[in-house]
């Protein structure tokens, strides 16, 4: 219906009180616990949200307001990335909520608050004070509100308690820290926890048994540029309880998110601290393993940051690096030449408008590369993908130059089994991890190989 008659017409059918999809348990669970990564479903939900806002009497229909609360959960998950037109923004600006009446259980005030909450986070309306909301109606909205405000308070407490390893003085570091303080990235909702100690099995494809002895027992692990902590929590499980894992990042807000999730998941061998990679020498800490993925390419001088990490890697230590591929990001880089591109300074409304522009263009164009990315479907993800304040790109020959200059041994890319098999078929006589020269040839023939980024292991030779 949406494809043929239009999404507004499809939303009208969805908003009927007897619409089955409103009560579909699987659909509601997907919206509650995940992020919609399908353009057509997003367009349907966006049109449904608009219809409920513009026809307030619909919000008094039980099946509609219960589903609207599920949609609010989805909007919290995707950071309110859905586009809103001028009429919607005007209507939202004119909705006034009596917070006291809502807190006392007034249904009309609760209904108005629900409409607002389809478009913006709860805390923008009610703040983060200690007010009680245990009488809010409807009940489904009350549960969401209390849960979200509790999460905000927990993260604020974690942020306040974080130790500071270094100050942040570099101008680009400050810009990047500001972006991730405003848009925590990524807001992960679950983790496929690895078996404790499984790191040795995974790294066996890159290193010999003797080389892996550095992690066979107590070891020091640094996750540099840990962001919201997903990689760090995964590493804490993977390297096992004897490993001591440090998650360091510029953004206290991001680390606080990670610390809350680590506490929820019972991660006991992980600590979080604010610090700048460029000032790591001030800490005097050394590490057996350093992982730095998706970080160095946001620095003014990525090589300087990489060298700062190498100085803290012990002889025989293992390092995982992730860098953007110039070949794979050509479409994304070309956005800066787009007359509609709002630039890194874009506010949230401009971000949503540009994202909708790209959505409308994407079908049948090379910009499906963007809509195929999971990052396209959250606000922080889209900002990181297409509107970042600082980005540098790499090639495999450039990576090779740095590895040779710093005396590091290349030990292979982390890639899908299909890519690894294709490489082995093209270069059957290579070592298991291949050579950088041959990987460059392979990438030129298969330019989407490193669509996410180059992720590769290397090693500092033992003294």
C-alpha cells in the first residue's frame, strides 16, 4: 500500500484500531529491542507518527496509544533520527505539557506528553530532576519514562566518577570529543558475549602459539578510543578474567554509557578512564594488547596518534588497528561536494532533512552504499558516517609505509571467510595472512572489500 498509494495512506490503515500489525508481538519486540534498518518500514512508522500527531483523537484509542509507546521506544533507540516536516515541527512547538498534572496522573497531560515524546527525548521535556512519575498515564508511557530517566541518572553518576588519565588539549581532539559528547556512538543495546578466554582461539589465525603467550595468563589490554564501550566489554570477556582491560576515550559521556552497560553485564575486569591518545606518554602504562579501531582516522595527524600507541606497546605485544579505506569511502567522501550537504556543523533538524534527501535519492543510485550501512539508521551513526568533524583516509600502501617505519609486523586483516577464501584463491602461495602488496591488488579488483574499514593485526617484535 505504501509503495503504491503512498505512506500516508498506509499509515491511515495502520492507525485503525483493528489493525493487526499494531498488536503483532514480533513486530513490537523488534521495535522495542532493536533499531529499524529498513527504509520502507521507517517511512511507514514516520507516516504513522505524523498521523497520530496531526489527529490527536487517535491517541485516545488504546491500540494506537499502546503502539505509540512502542514507537517512542524505537525513537529512543534510534535517537529520534526520523524526519519531521515543517507542519510536524510547528505542531510540536505549540504543544504545552503541564508536568505537575502529568505527574499526578492527569490523562490529558499524559496524552500531550506522549505526542511530544514521539519527537524528542523525555529529558528535554521533564529534565533530570528527582520528581516522581509513578502516576503517569498511560501505564506503558510511565514505564518507559521511569526506565529512561533512571538510565540518564546512572550514566550521569558514572560520568562524574570517571578518573581522568590525561587532559585533552589538541584542537581536533576537542572537536571530536564534542561530537561524541552530543551524539554518543554507538548506542548499543545488546552484546553477543564471547566465551571467556576465547581471544587465543580467534587470534590463532594471526599469531603463532609462542607469540600468543603474551595473553595466555594475566595481561594488560588497552582499548584506545573506546567510545561507548562495546568493544571494551567484548574484549573483557574475550581475554578472560585474568586480563586487566582499560577503556580510554575523549568523551566522558560515551564512557559513562559503556560503564553502565558493563555493570549491567557483570564485567569485573574492565575500567574506564577519560584520556587522549596523544598524551598517553604521561601515563607511563604499558600494554600487551592495544586495540584502536575507528579512532586514528579522526585525528589531525593519525600517524602521530598511532606512534603514541606503539610507544606504550610492550615488545612482543599485539595491536589491532582500524582505519577508513579511501577506496571504499569514495561515495561518502563525495558528499562534501553535494550542494545539499549541510556539513559537520549541521544541527539535528538539518541532519534529518539531509538524511531524508539521501533516502529519496538512494534507490537505483550508488548512494545505496549509505542506506546499506547500519549507521544510516541512528542519529549518531549518521553523523559519524556522513557529517563527521574530522576524517582522514588511508590506502594499503600508506599503511605499509607506517608499519615498516615503526618496525611492526603485519599479521593480516580481520575479514569475512568469503573474502579470505577469495584472496587465497587469487594468491594461493601467500602466508595465511597474505601480504600488503597482494591485498592492495585484491582491493583494487574488489573495492568494497573494506567497506567498514581496514581492520588488521600487527605485532611489535620481541626485544
